[in-house]
C-alpha cells in the first residue's frame, strides 16, 4: 500500500502511534481486539453485512473472490448487492485495512479476510451483533420518517428558538467577559456564578449547562486554570450581526458531526429528535455502541436549540446546514428572524425600551450606560447612578453619553435622565484608586477621597470587607489587593470611583477579560512519523527476518510447534518440526519434536516458517 493509504487507515482506525516501531508492531495494533471493535463501531450496516458474509464464506486461508461472495450471498442473507455496490463496499473495507484486496489475474477481484478480523467479528456476532442475515435485511417499516408536517409553521418556531438561543448565549458570553465563572473541581460551574449567568441570560438554572457546553463547543468560551473565559472568537461573535452569529453556531454544529452521523442524517432520513435519531443510529450502525448514542443525543438536542429542528421535526434550514449549503440555511433562517432596530424610547422613569432587537454595536454601548431589565424581542434597560458611573469609568463623558442618547432616542432625552447623567459626572472621581510602589508592601493599592464621610463609609462597608482595607490617614485606605480588584469592587458597590495613575490623572480600566491562546509551534504529526518509521525502516531482507522472528516468538509464547524450513550448507532446504522456546540475538532455541533434542539455529539460516502438521 502507498504511504498515504496507510496513514489514512491509521487515522480512521485511531491507532495510537506510540510504541509502534515497525510493520509488525503496526499489524499487531491494527488486529488487536479493541482496534477492531473501534473499526466495527464506525461501519454502517451495509459494510458490516458485506464483511459478515465474506467471513462466513471465506475458507481457512481467508482468501476468496468477490464473485464468490456474490454467488454465496443468497444462501446466507437476503438482498445480495449488485457487483458495483459490492466492489464499493470491498474498497471501503480495504481502506480501513479490515480486508486486503488483490487481483487474481483473469479470475477477477479477490480479497483476504485476516483470521483475527474473522475471529473477532464471529465473537461479536455471537455476543452483541446481529448475524449476517439480519445485518443484510432491509430497514424495518417506519424507521425512515417522512415529511408530513407544516414546514412553514415549524420554520417559524425554529427561527424563534434560534433567536432565543442567540440572545441567551450573547448574555452569557458578555457576562463571562466581565467576570469569569469558576469551574468546580468535580465539574460544573460554582453555584453563585451559575445563578449570575442564568439571571443574565434570563433562563432557568437547569438550562445553563447545555448552553455553556454549546458556547464551548462553538469556541465562544473556554475553560482555563479553573475558570470559564471568553475567547477571541467569542469577542468577535458578540460584535457580529445576528445572521453572522447564527452562521457561526450552525457551521460549528455541522463541523462537530461525526462522519457516521453526518452520512446518516444526510442520506437516510431527516434530522430527528434524540430518541428517533438514536433509534436510526443503532440500526444503521449496529456496532456503534454508547459513543454513537451519546453523540446522537447531543447532536439532536443542539439541533433543536439552534433552530435546525423543532421537537425533532426538520426544517429546510436544518437540511441545508447538513448538506453544507450554509448560505441558503442562513438566508432561510434570517428571513424569519426579527429585524434589527436602530432607535429606542427613552422614558422619564429612567427606563429605555427597544421596540425590537438592537443592532449589536448599539446594544453593546447601551449596556455600558444602562442595566438590562428584560430580554425579549422588545428589550428594556434602566439607567442609574451606578450604571452612569460605570460608563464614565469606561471612558465616556456626560457629553458623549447625552449625545449618544439623543442620536438613538425617538422621544428625546427626558430632563430626569439628563440631570442624572450630568450630576453623576460631576460626582465621578470623588473616590480615587491607585497602585502603590514596592516600598509600601504588603499593601499594593490605595483608596483616597477628600470627602471624610465618604472615606469613612467605605472603611466600614461590610460588602468591602474582603478587600482588607486599612485606614492609613484621614483621607486614605490601603489594600493588599491590586488596584483593579479594589476599583471594580468599589464600582460594583456603587461608589463614584475612578482609577488614577501616579500623576493623579484618571485612567480607564477595562474589565473585559479574554482568554488569549499563546502561539504554538505546529503540532507533531505522530501518524506521519509512524508511517515514515514503518516504510523507511524496512527493506526486503530485514522485513523477512523480522517476520520470521515474530512468527517464532509467537510460537514460543504459545508453546506451539511449527514447521521450520532450514537452509543446509549444501544448499538443500530441510524441514524440522520444532517447538521454539526462545528467540534472541538473531538465534532460536527449540525442541526438535522428532528427536526430542534441543536445537539452536541462526534466524538467517531459516528459509520459512509454517504451521506444523496435526498430530
């Protein structure tokens, strides 16, 4: 076989390259029971049926012609495949190194079913797999579902579900970007963080794990050093328009589909709910086992969440995603999503109402100024002194905030809101936080204010007790924590705090935290290295000698007799029936069954090894 074919087979069979030094190590790895079970698990029913029939018909040496399989098929199982289909199945099995094909000259295509493959499949058929006849049987009635539903209705419902998912994910990613969520050692998110994220997304607590997993699998969030963090992809996703957000999620979903499920969904039936898809997967992949069940369950559940199905009923967008036509899928979904709005209603009670989903850039800036109160198609926000202070800390000014509101408001800027913004801006910076130098260790930061009453309130505020604030002057406190930690704690406690540098100038601190992936050198291709070792380290002579040694080592390990053909000094070849006891340093020690004496032979003098005749 060519190197590329061997490499493809090793990857498909997921053989561990470590510990494999030559072609014999590779053969042992490929023929091990767990490796064969892995290969069987990824064969669809057609291929398993062909292999099972070939195993039934193969003689002791495992060699048979393709025509023999087709001729003998009706005696074992119904519905023999056509010659072209059978040849395709043979090629697929050959690519996985489960059979070896050869050309029998004028007798047509042939194959070799190796003994280990045949033995393992027979053992599985007698244990947990159907026999050849059952494997070759047609699908039972009702397994493949039809399309007898109102596609317009399910498409609208799917689009609504997609919109809710996108909105909830956006809230979760935004919340994690501001404050990472702690991952427990035993798994799962710490309860305070879970409640915070669920509240931010407007979902029930038990809905959060599935959405966190979806965000992780889509590359929006990642776990790093015990915390969930936003990724650069998540940061870009938050700034994208809704169609592009859905495109990324749908594309990531399809890219995660195992080839087996992708073929099943695309070729056999529409996308189904967890139970329906699992039933199909179990039938079409009889050896799939738990891994296929679990993947089918996750894939189907996510399809519903992303609006590709509704309770297992497929929608056109979902089928387009499966077929790879993402552009058509996006167009079909976006046509049913509510359009973005660019203006809001600003009210006297300091609330802001968006009559529809805001464009992401507008929504992101509005969130700096106001807190989200309701997350529906018509979202609402509320401005407070604390939220204005947050915007000022992010670099806004009273002028930029009022200009922004005037630009998006359909009702102008009510006087109470204008007063709140200007008054808060006037008070902003009455409390300052800065960093201390090494000479003042262990203190690392300070809090100062000319307002004695305000600094006194901060010093006794129980919500700030964890900062360990120490009074070091009439207008000054110090903390062992860094200035950024102290600043955000005071900001969250709604104090008019500003960060300053060593010269007293106000600086902007960015709370947004993104997981940065360090640049890494390209990963080693262990499979390519394995194939190179196997091919480059072998020549005809060394391969023959290695094969003989392995054959003799196996006989010694099994304490079995073999016929050893030995080249004699005169050039003759003489056969001995020997029971090998050890093989080392290029020599074999064995007991001669005919004379009952021990012989020592150099491997180089051995011309061949075969099974011993039955006694």
